[in-house]
C-alpha cells in the first residue's frame, strides 16, 4: 500500500494511507476538455482563496495550509505578515514568535519551525526572493511537491497541477484522471487536460471539489460538468423545502 508522509505536531513524520476513493471509468480526452470547460464557464478567472500580497506571503500561506483549511490560515496570516512582512523579518521573528501567531491551526509547532527555517534560507541563499525553480523550492523546509506546484502556478504562471485531497478525489470519482496516488493523478491530469486550460485547471478543480463535488455528499444536481462526469451514484436534488 502506498502511504503519504505527514508531519506530526512535533515535526516528526508519520505514515498515513491515502484516502480511499473509488475510481471511475476514465474519460476520453474530448470529455476531459468538455468537463474542464464547463467548470471554467462558471468561474472564468479562478484564484486561490489564501490571502497573500506577494510571492513570499503566498509561499508561507501555502506551507501553513497543509492539513488545514484556507479559512483557518486566513485568520492567522494577517497578524503574522504584519509582524513579519519579509523573509528577513520572519527569520528574525523565529519559530517561537511565529508560533504565537499561528497556534490556532493544525501542526502549528512544526509549521512555525519550517517557516522560520525557510525564511532564513531565502535570505541566505536566494537574496530574500522566492525562487521560481522547482528544485530550489522543494529544498525549502516544509515545501513539498504540492506546495511548489501552487507557487509555480500562481506566482510564476507555470501550468502545474497541485493535487490536494479535493483534486485527488475528483480525479478518481469523476473520471478525468483515475490514479492510486496523488502523483499518479497529477501526471494524468497534466497529460490529459488541454494545454490552453491547464494553467487554471488546478483552481477550477479544487474549488469544484471544495464547494460542489464534496467528499461525503456531492451536490451533483448543481454541477455544471455533470454531463461528462463518470460518477455512477449521482446525488439527486434535495426535496423542495429540505435542508
């Protein structure tokens, strides 16, 4: 069984099995295009829901968002960024000072140490700038492939696909890219989504998974892409007057 490494509250790494998702029959490439275009029609200019003002604050926000909702991160980052708006200021604030701002989010101790360490590396090795190179990004503490993909996409305009739990679920449930691991789903989405749609596809998919194609009860009756979706047990619309 493939496992996902997860940082514990003390910074140690634990093993967790990937979420179980029943894979649907794969869509054709033509249907993948139609599926993504339907999502794009609903939201032509998608954006991350994380609050940020520059590449550094986005990087920190994405690191803090691991296993934590964007809404929870957005509650703590305004105070953190006011206290430390630059990598140099964040490194000077240190893990203890960072921790005082973020202790309401999950795994905050390890995240505070990672943010302090990555900030120091940005100052010492990158002139205080966020690098636009995958290898350099993934060498930073707390930055894995998914975080690097978000930064490369949003900041540097690259057509990357950051696969989180929502996109992993959609890739399998709806059929555009069934795969046993997040990397398998990522590779299939990159290969199958047309190049002209790939840049924004990450946001179209994650927002669709967050608000429509939910984990426990997908709201299929209001899905703009239901016509092409391979999910067999589509949820019917609730009865009139029900919650």
